[in-house]
C-alpha cells in the first residue's frame, strides 16, 4: 500500500503526481494557473478518436492533499465547481485527493453529474483509485518516483511473450527480454548493479541517463543495455553515443546502445519516459539489435 504522507505537505507533489499520471494515460495536460487555495489546477483534454467525428472533452482537475491529517475532503474545501469549469470552458471536473471525499462531497459531485442544466460531469479519485491506476507496468515507475519508500523494490510484469517483461525499479521503467529463457529473476542483481553504475557517472545538472531495455542472451551469457542520455534543449551534450558506449564498455559480456536526446522540461508534453522512447524500438529490444542511429 502506498503511503501518501511521503508526498510533500504543501500539495505540490500530489499535483505533479496527478499530472504525470494523466499524461501517462494518454491525455493532454496543462497547468491552468494558481487556484483559490494557492495550488495549481490542471486542465486535461480527453480525445475521442471516433471513426466518424473526432471530439474532445476538457476536464478541470483539482488536487486536495490531506494525507498528514487523514481528514476527508469536505464541501468547504471546494470552490464553485460550475463557475470554475465555465471559466476554463470545461465539461468535466475531477477531484483528486490523497485521502477520501466526505459523503457530502460525493453527493455534490453526483448531483452535478445528474443535473442536465449545468452540463458538467464530476467525479473523484481517492487514494485507493490513484494507487489502482498506478499499479500497472507503464505507471508504476511514477509511483516509485513519488513514493520512494512504500513503492520501493522490483515490480516486474509479464507480457504476451514468455521471454519478455516490463520492469519498474528505482523509478526507472524499462523492458527485459531473454533470447530463450522464461525467467529473468536470476540476473536482477546485475541489472541493479548496472543502474548504479549508470547513476555514478557525473553529469551536468539536468543531464541524466535512462535505462530503456535489457536484452539477455542466455545462450552466450551476454547483455545488451539500451540507454538514453537526455540533456536540456539548448545545452551542449557532454558526448555523443559512441563516447558513452566507449566509456561503459569493458566487460566482455556487456554491449551498449546509447542514444543522445534533448528535452524541454517545461513543455506540457515532457515525460522522461515517454512512450516514443520505447514503442518505435520494440523490435530491436526484443531481438537484441542496435537501434537506428
């Protein structure tokens, strides 16, 4: 069970966690500005890619963090939902809380949804629902980032292939593939050691390495490590892919495939583990081949 008291008491972590979770679920997410309680509200766009007519729904998302006290979110903690939704042209309202809503808040949200005159759908994610949405292969690394104590350790998820898994460890999300075998547990210590080695490299502030995939050739006892080096847009990289590969290669059993990437941290679409870093290279990850340069 996740311990929501690990989140910062000022509520900023809950807001950032919510943004990362919504983004990972495929929604477009934007900050709306500072709300009445001093927090930042979120706007997200849910797109319906209909075959006939494409449409979208705008949601106003407000976060209420009360994990330290354990108190429920009461009606007095909310502003005028209809007015706030109208201000941002939203047809939906999502309350996100690190505890739970009071019965009066639940009644208020249900009343809004059932009131055809206001045209606002209203719902709530409590701590249980947040954890349920985080306990998936693609989202658990988010939990490990925001809950370093209660979400620590390995989380490994099977795929349709007996020799392929998705893993979350120390806030990293990556794939693991064997050439033949149907188990990866025997070399998890080696993956952990490699992550520690990657983290030990001294880089400028806001420059970092992300492990994307591990291929284990269990017939030959060798590894292929797929790693991305990310640096802020406009900054100078400390080296190219070949330089990083030369730095880390040494053991006969290790091969590296590095890619150098730029990012814009303040972009509403920024995610250091965006699906684009994985999906287009799944063929190479599964076969143990180098990604195109």
